[in-house]
C-alpha cells in the first residue's frame, strides 16, 4: 500500500490540488 502511494504520489499531487496522497505519505 505504501509503495503504491509513493509511486502514485507525483501524478495524484499534480491532478489533485491538495496532493493528499503525497503529503499524507
């Protein structure tokens, strides 16, 4: 789960203004 979050963080942060995925990790 953590690995996926880190891998998806860049795209998620760019598409979602809040970048919850990246900041959460």
